[in-house]
């Protein structure tokens, strides 16, 4: 009991501030894209410290001391590494911002309009006729990452029969797609192919979440797993040139 109480007292007096700093450092950015994280709970289940017992005992807490010196930086680094490692052991998802889109379209341009929104993962919220006109007022939501070049594509596909959309930030939404999914069953391997000399890294085929992670990490200069797999890279091929 004396040993445990001395350990707890040392932790509260000397390392409590380092504990808070390690938590803040570990939760400041996630391990996927080094972006802010949300919706997590960190539970510190226990603390273990190596204590050394003095030969001459006095029957008090002073009989125990720390076996090896511990600094605040060591506590911060250990807690930060533990939090980031724990995040990767659980299913992770990206969160993306969604914009609210409002525009007017003619009846003949509804088909191309819906095609463009569907291709960009948009969802139509409402559509109603504008009184006194043959135009339809449409409200939809669209991921912010898919909004680049939207106006020019709508004008091109609809031949100018769609007004320029008004985009306003709407909400955050979880991208419910596993960035580390790999084909395991026979049907999945037939559809998406085998993973060749690439361990358990996802193939990235039609994986929007993994594509976003790679783009963000490339933009930030972080390490990115290779998109292309080269089998027998040491072999060279020389193409004959026709003269």
C-alpha cells in the first residue's frame, strides 16, 4: 500500500501536467492525414512505474523511490504514441464537409444535372416548380471536395440551361468507407484483383477514402504508400525503335 500511494503521489505531483500535454498532443491530429480528430474517448486504464525499495526501512512512503529517472517529455511522447497507435487499432473513418447547393434548371436539363450530381456523390434534397415559370428550383448537398469545377461542368452538360449554383457550407458527414479495406473472399479477389508483393495494403480500387488520404498526405509532404506495384522491378525491358 505504501508503494502504491507513493507512486500515485509522484504521478499527481510531477507528471499530471505532462499527462495533459500528451493527451493534447496525441489528439491534436490523427495518424491518417494529420488533421483534427473528433468523436473519440481516451481511457487511461492504469499506470505502471518501476519503484526501488531502500534497504533501511522506516515504514513510510520514503522507503520507495523511482528506479529510473522519468522526465515529462518521456511521458508526453509515450502517451502521444499510445493514443495514435490505439486509433489505428479501431475502425477509422474520414469526415468531409458538405455544401448546400441551390440552383434553377429547365425540364430538359434535369437529366444531365442529376447525372453530374450523382457522379460527384451529391444528394438532391428537394425540387419544386417556380411559380409563373418553367424552371425547377433544386436544393442538394454535395461533398466539398467534389465542388471544384462544378459550375463549368453543369453549363457544359446542360448547354447553359442551368443557373450557376449557389454553394453554402452545410454540415460535416462521416465518409462511411474503410480506407484499409482489402479483398479477401474469392468473389472480391475476382472483382478487384489480387494484391501482389504489397503486404496488406489496400488496393485503392474505387476507394474514395484512401484516395483522399493519399492526396492529402502528398500535399503535406508526408509518406505515401505507392499506388503502383512493379513486379520484378530489377528486370529491364528495351523497346526497339523503328528508324
